[in-house]
């Protein structure tokens, strides 16, 4: 499937940029041979937006796009989402405390971590669990469950994709996460309507004419158009979209985090990133 992404469409005014510039944009997809690739760039305030504003037309069965507002780690390429490990791609929206303890939970998977973020270490813990039995959904449940029981948590919202499947978790209720099963039911693929999704703040936009004739499943941190089919995931809900676009759902975390974080608990930069993340789309 071919789709065109615009990762950033904010105003060009430097006065506006100084307050609202993101700290990174990224797009991950898969080549025809199944290998993953990422097109990403860290963007600090006043940075040239040419990279982010350029349209990217990509052909892949699955995609993940992310706009970062840094909560942990410097504005740098190695801290910019999405991340790749063992041929899988991952993006996270939230904050995990006590990152040193999270890293100590890793064994050989520490070698997969190249940056400073809690997100990449969360991904490495998931990867470590996958290698135990090959069950991606079970690995996400075990990794998120250990973090929720042992570390301070603001949010663990995440998306993980392979070249043909997708998993997404919303936990806890701090940030929203939506799923849209587009043209997968009666009435045929998308009723002939092109996919054209746009975040409410104009930061992320994607268009695909091919999806006027094909079914698709979209996961986003906000409703990106007026389709009535958008569904808000429940707190603790993990969905798995298989290669045939069947959506499987289960609650993997019944309880609130053992050590919940609030905005007041976060340092000013992390708190600011999570306030922004409660608005426009991130994943």
C-alpha cells in the first residue's frame, strides 16, 4: 500500500516555533523484503523544518509515524522515535520513572539500547520478553505488567509493528488512544473513500488513494477525521491487528500503576511534553 505522510504542518512563524516546536519527527515502514527502515530527524526550537514538512510517499503494509516532545533524553537522533529492534518498530507516548532500574531489568537486550530514553528501554524489555517465547502480545503484557508493578508510571501508551502486524497498548487512562477499523466490515473496503487523516493541530497528516479500495486499521492518539468508527481503547487494553486485519482485543492490566505519576511529579520538561501529548496526535 502507498501512503503519503506530512510529519509537521505547523506555522512557519519563529515566534510560534519557539513555543511549539517538536523535538523530533519520525516515520517507520518496511521494504518489500520485510526489512524495516526509519526516516527520522531530531528538531529543536528554531530548527529548519524542511525535513519534517517534506511529503514522504512510502509503500508498506504497516507504518508508524511519531512526533516527539522530549520527556527523557536530549534532542538527538538516537532518542527520536520510532525505534527499531530485531526487525520490529516501536513508538511510545508517556513517562516511566527510575530508568536505571528499568535498564537493570535488561540482560543481553541492553545492547539494543543506543539512546537515553525510557521508551527505548521499554522496547528493549519487550524485545527481551519476545525472545523468551516469540509471543509479541504476551511479551508486551509481561513487560508492561512488570513496569506497572515496580516503577513510577505516567503512561505506557505504545505501538509496535512488524511488516504485517500491529500491537497497541493504552495504559493507564492518562492519554487517549483510538482505533479505527476502516472498511473491514460490511460495505466493502472504505466505501471508495480515500484515506485522508489529519491531526487536530495540523501536525501530522497522511493520505492514501489506494485505501479507497482497500481495508485498513488505523491507531492514533486522537480521532483524525469525522469517521464515526473511531473507538477509544479502554485503560489497560492491548489490541493486536493480524495480517488479515482482524482486530483482537484484551485487557492486560486491570489495576492502576502501583506508583502512579502525576504532572506535578514530573520535571518541568517532562510535564510540558505530556501536556502537549494530551492534544495533537503522536503515534
